[in-house]
C-alpha cells in the first residue's frame, strides 16, 4: 500500500522530503505535485524502477520517453548535447515553469534512456520536486498521471490518486489539489522553439 505524505506546498517539511528521497534511493515510485499536474516519478539511474514506471504506464521502457525533472539548468550537460547561446537564453527565460523542453540527447544518458536521440527536460516551478531533486543529488524520471476519463484527463485530487495507485506506488505526496492542465511541450532541437503541445505555459 502507498504511504500518503501530507507535505506543505510552500514550506515542505524536511523530514518528509528526506523520507521521499530514501524511497527513491531504494527503487521506489512516488507520486508528486508540480506546477501543472500530479506526476509519477522514480530514480533515473535505477533501471528496475524505470521498468516499473513503464509497466504502470503500460508502455515498453525503450518507448517510454519519460521526462527528466531537474531543479535548475546545471544538469543539462549530463543529458543533452551542447546548446546554442540563444537556446540557453530562451531556456533561462522560461525556467522554472510549466514547460517540457525537447533537446538533443548526448551519449551519457542514464542506461534506461540509451538510444534516445532526444530527451524531455523539465524544471517545475514548485518547491517540492525542486527539493526532492536537490536532496537526491540528481534528476528524477517523470510522467504525468493521466486519467482514463477523457473528459477529466488529469486527476487533481491527491486522495483519489492515492486510491487509484495504492498498490502501484510507494508514496503519494498530498500537497493539495493539483492543476488539470499539463506542461507546454517545446521542441528546441532545430534551435528555434516549436510548440509540440500547448499546455499551461505560454511561449
């Protein structure tokens, strides 16, 4: 059964963040809030955890294309090819925020991402995922929680989310109602911003 942790959205309790980090280090799956929708996350360097995340989403890991959640741009060189100054300036102007940026991947991607030519990078404007990444010491893999109901599309109530994912994840962070609009996906591989999916963020 998933453990529900009520974490304050503006002043997160450090001991609870530490508990989340411990679970991630042990290969666990978490559900966490962001500046858009609630999302599933795991340790990006734990292949078994990544496989578990793929199973939850009912996709094969090699086709999953999970986003990489960072807390700033310092992690980029670990995952992406060298970025033009203009692209870097654009990223800096939009981060943190409700965007997922598609960038060209480099050869030092974590094992579960090997072979991917591009990678989605996200820096949410929300203190909880930022703190988790900071204390973990590296980014996490992430994917939005989608509802089977196309009218609702995204679950916003953490209690209902916890019920649905009770036997699939280790921790559900309850930090109040989430949004029901996903991030805006922007492809930067050509050097010019190209909107792939319009979401909460305005380019």
